[in-house]
């Protein structure tokens, strides 16, 4: 009798010990015409909770799209998303890889494993089959050949190839990049400039300020182009307007309280209004008639400083999406959408059927891609 | 041939060991041997208190079976407490009743080993070989261990009554992943002096193979990287018994750990992280027993040095930490004075930590403690006790208490217990002084807890049964958590969380001794509902805390034949654990099934024990911490000689 009991117990254990599979094959990805934005969330460092959230024009939100489609997690700290052709390129910071997914199906095209100590942050298409990737790592490792660098990668997916074509030594962290004509602007501890036909460390130049010194751009500030072709970007103390031809600052606007390297910025699709944040406050500069903003256009939850602005993006409808997260709380971030008057413009139904002035994305949402 | 070579090497290591420590080891396997030994009879130990709270003494046979394991493995498989591990030999922390690892006090022979800088303790640094007893104080019962143990405490060390019979033992084990263990004990008595010396060494390549299904679009097999470790130690105990009423005791423990720290399998780094630590712990005590009066003086010195080298890509640094603690403690107890037992304790502790994280400065913490205890037997069946402590930490005064009672409903067969306690945990030195980010204005965490239990112990002929069911409830305020500050580059600790934890614990053990066979079936089950009640307006409100499983159980069956042959099977289950505070992300539940088969050969006073162990029989992939894979099926062969 006892042997039957033991046998039964063992059988039950074997059957029930099968690994749980967290897949959802029923997820339907909206078409590109229905999709309005994709939110890239970093997740908590070391926890692998990075994710993609999609939102449609009719306010349907789908969480963890990558995981649901590909039956695996996106990785540790996905940083940004760039569309090149039919694919999205997603650098995954602490996983030292770039996930390439099909922009319609979200299925993996290739996992570009870099096998170096660089920390991929942003991607810019150089044309043809080359992309360039920025690197958050700060300096060379003593005694090793590793160094902070920009990397030029081969994107002939599915072929047996050397993924890293070459590296450009930088010696400091680099972040957002922008190709303007034949020049590549790279933000970081210094705003670097390269000629596209001479992408070498020795040919690197720096944009200089009024004191003729290089200056840094906020880590997550986009390099924005206004309708006159001028560059707008955020520094830890000011907003700068730069002529890409002369590679010099035209104007600099100093805003009270602007001191963090964590500022975000974006510009509307018409290239007129430049938006940036300082903590919980969002400011705007009219590039047609620029001046230092005297007050924020949005000051959400001013009395609750624990909630901070973690990302910012301007939609195709010229409204502003703001990601807010609660420090110390490992929960989904909230994405609010405002017009220029500081009014909420979209409401979303939450899982309990309540109308909320935000939708939830992943943990630490940090980049919004608009379609 | 290769394995034979390893076994020989292990044996050489064993023989080369000789050092220090005293352990009151019963001659191997106290249940199955006739032990004809002499114990030092002079003194009764200072008894523990909290009669109405739950205290679990780990079965000594479990300690013997797990001699080549670390304490984390033992507790994972055989207790209700929750162990969070980064892998075999890697950092392992313990938590009770839905609290955090910082709320667990770890004591060696009654002296706290918790790091003054971190607050928590790494259980992988304690070989079970160095323990004769492991006692778990759950919830309010941990108050007697001092402040900080909001969840509970784990006290390991030597038996209260030292064994004086000469003893010699050698243990050698070799297993998967090139894991080799060697250990030895020698004990002798000369007149009134007893010496016990133990040595232990284990090393492992720890490069187990598993299928990585999460990193890229193509699943691939890989071996665990940068997870090798070496650990060793020596322990010396000296007991001097000048009269039958007095005993002097000196215990010394040196422990060395050299570990590579593996990264999660999503982090594609080729860089290495290593942790090398050296610890010397010394406890000296004098205890005397005069009639109903007991007095004990204890002095301890805990010295440690830890170098943490990190080489992440472009970021490389070496963090150096030194700690040195002195403890002086006086216990006085008087028993059976009318219907009362009374006790007083005075304790002084000085902790010094010098760390590169404190700008290289040495930080001191002085803690003065005065504690009073009283137990009153109202009737032979109804007892109460009160334990109150005043503690002064860095010139700030705090008070904690525990009140508990028990009622013998049907003699020893059915006992009701209940307790209530208030405790606090002072911020760690890292919380206060870490540069940058330390917050000197932090308040201590405070907690109220209640529990009630019913237990039954029945013995009839060949049959023994023990059962206990318990419910607990706990509120913790001002939970300390590190968060990024405004500019995002500096993390700083703040008080803000309120945590409510409630649940139940079931423990059962059944023993049947029939003719030449012995059957032992035991199990533990715990349910923990531990939720965030901070009400900060986020989605964590009312949700289970990360890495606290709601359900956890383990079951163990052991069969003996003629005291020479045994089979043991152990199964443990850990429920899903949420990895985000809003219950949106989680890591999978897992079972682990382990087995052991062994036999024992005896010739006069010589005994030879041979056993084969198989861990994770189902070869299932599982993670204690998400994306840190644990070993798949592992085998181990153990040879143990006792004289």
C-alpha cells in the first residue's frame, strides 16, 4: 500500500514539475495604421523586466508585446527603438545585444550579440547595410582592449558575418545621435561631430560654447531639428540652439532649476515647438520666436515629488506624452498625454473599467516611438 | 580515474587539516548509535525564553546528513523560512514570514553575526559541518535575540552540553561540477580540559550546463560562467571544567571564502566579479550554576575583511571593507523561585566598519542593551512570560518587548500558545553613511507581531507524532528602501513602506519504529500573505512583496533498516515569486526532488559510512532568483569514517 502511495506521489511530482510557459499566442498586434506609439520600458536593472507596450489610436494598450510574440523576455534594460526599413532595432543595454524585430509582426529577425563590454544605447542608420550604435560605458578597462566606442554594425541579417564592422574610440559615454546631411552629431560628455565619409576618431570635432569649450548634452535629450534646420538640445543647465553648418551655438537659454543630466527633450513634427523637462516640470520654447520660458506649460503632481518624469515624447498630433514613475516602486510606469495648455487629452480604461488620465506601460518606461 | 584522483586529493586535504573549534557532536547519527559518552554535567545552559512563541530546533540527523552542504541548502529543504539564492555557493539570504533578509538576525552561539554595514547575512558562508545545532526563532520569539529580528532569527553553533568522549571523523565528498569537499574532526579530553578541532574545505568549478532560452532568438546550451568558489574554515573549541558547577569555554572560528559572483543570464558580460572574505570569530564564556542561580559572562570578538572586486565593462573597482566588533554580555537567571523564573541580561557591543564606501572612514556604533525576563506559572498548565529590553544605539534609546503564554490543554499532548511583540530595526551603517547617498535622518523600522498556535505530541508504542499549526500577523512601519534621488544618479534610503504580513505555518513529523525498520516522515508548509500598505498612489498597494512566495512546502521521508542501510527522499516546493511590486512580473514556481541512499559499516569502534546523493532528480530548470539558474541534476558520493 505504501509503495503505491509513494509511486503516486512521485508521479504527481513529475507531472506537476513541468516548467510553466508564459506565452500568449492569442495576442494580436495592431496594424501599423492602427498603432500610434510603442513604449520601450527598461525594467529593473538585473531583473530582465524590459518590455514593449503598444498603444493604438483608439486607446487599446497591449503590454509585453515582445514576450507574448517571441515567448521570451526582451532583455535587461532595453534602451530605445529605431525603425530602419521593415525592422525595429532595440539596443538592450545590460544584455549587450541589439534585438531586431519585424515592425509588423514583432517577431525576432535577429539577436545581434555584441560580445563586448560596450553598453548599447541608441541606433542611427548610416545608409545601406550599416548602422552606428552609441555606448554608455565611460572609459577603458585597465589592462584590457575594451574602450568606450561608437560601433558600426553590419545589418545583413541571417548571414554568417562579423557583426561589428569597426569601432570608433570615444573615451566617454555617448547617447543620442542624429545624421544631418553628411554630418553625424553624437551627444554625450561632449557634442561630437563626424563627417559621414570620414568616421574616424581622429576626424572628430566638438561643438563649442561661447567660451569656446566643449559642453555636454543631457544623456536622454534628443538632438532635435527645427524647421530652419537648426539643432535644439538640452544641456544640464540650459537649452542650446546650434547651427549644424558652423557647428557653433547660436543661442543658449538658461532655465531656473535646470541642472539634472536626466532631462528629456523632443520637438513636434512641424519643427516648431521644442519641449523639455526639468524634474516634474515640462517647458516649451517656440523656435520661431525663441526666448527663455518663464514658467512650465505642464507641472503635473507638483505636490508629489516622489513621482518623477522619466521620459517625454511629442506625438504626431503635437501633443506631449509624459512618462511618470514613482521612485522606489517597481511598478508599471504611467503615460499621460497633454496639449500645450497643460490639459490631459486622452483617457484610458484600466483593467477594472475605470477611466484614467493615463495608460500603463512597463517598468521604468524610457523611450516612446511614434508611428 | 579523474574522479578517483579528486577523491584522493580531497582526502589529502582532510588529513592536512588540523585546527580549532569545539563541537558537541554526538557520535555520528545520534538516533542510530548507542552513545556511551560522558557529558560535562556541571551546568545547565541558560534557557531560552518566549514560551508562547514558535521555536524550531533542526533535527540533529538533518545536520549530519547535510554536513557537506551550506546552511542555506539545509534551510531551503527542511524549514519554512524563505531562502533567496543566486546559485550554489553564491549569496544566499533568509527571510521569515514575509519580511526581508535584513529582518533576520543570525547568531553564532548567541552572538549576532549580521553585518553592521549591510544588515543581512550570507548563509552560503556557513558550512553545516560547523554546526551541532540550528535553532529557528520565528516572529516574536526572535525578540530574545535582540532588536532587528522583526521576522525571526537563526541561531547556530555548538551544543549546550559539550561531549567529552574522544572522537575522530573524516569526511570526503566528490560530485558534479568538480565539487570536492573534505572535512575532519578530532576531539579529546585530558583531565578537565576538552578540545574539539574541526576543519572544512570545499571547492567547485560550479560550471553546470543548462539551456538558455531567454537571451536570444535561438535557445542554446551554455555552462554557468564565473561561478566557481572555494571556501574553508577551521573551528576550535576548548572547554575547561574546573568544578562540576563551573565551565569555561573558548570558541574560535576562522572562515575563508573566495567566490566568483555570476551575473544573470540576460547580462551578456565577460567581466568578472569576485568576493574574497576572511572572518575570525572568537567567543569566550564563563558559566556557573549555584543552586537555582545561573550566571554567564560572555565576551566575543568578530573580525572580518572583505574585498569585492568588480570589473564591468568600462567600470572597474575594488571595494574594501573591514569590520571589527566587540561584545560583552552578562546573563543572570534564577529559576523556580516560587512560581517564577527571572532573568537579567546586560550587553554592550561596539561595531567598527571601515569601508571605501564611507570615504575610507572608520564608523563606530555603540549598542547598550538591558533586558529583563520573567516567567510566571499561574497554574501547572498555564504559564506566561514577559521579556522587555531597553536598547541604546548611538545615544538613541529604544524599547522592545515580547509577552507570551502557553496552556497545556491536555498535558503535553495538546498545547496552546500565543504571543505578542514589538520590535525595531535600526538603520544599517550603509543606510546612514554610504557615500554618496547615505541618509543620517532615517528612522528605525518598527513592527508589531502576534501569533497563536496549537501543537500536539503523541507517542504510542512504535509510533510518534508531532504536529503544530500556527497563525501570525505582523505590521512593519517605516520600512527602509533605497530609491533614486532627484538627479537620478544617487540612490538614497528613505522610510516609507508599511507592510502587513499574515499567514500560517504547519509542521508535522511522524516516526514509526517497527522491528528492524525506522520510518520518518516530516513536512513543513507555510502560507505568507505579505503586502505593501504604503498607499503611495502606485499599483503596489495591497500587492504581495517581491520575492516572497505565498506558498512553500517541503516533505522528507527517511527509511532505515537495521541501523545500517538508509534511503532518504526530500521534495520542496516554492511558489511563484513576483519580481515587481504590482504583481505584473514573476518568476516561476519550482519543485526540487532530492534523494540519498547509504549504508554504514561498523567494526568495533570504527564506523564507515558511504552514501550517494542525487539532487534535483527531475533535472528541472529552476531559479531561486530570476535569471540565475540553479544546478540541474547533480550527484555526490560521500565517504565518512568515524572512530
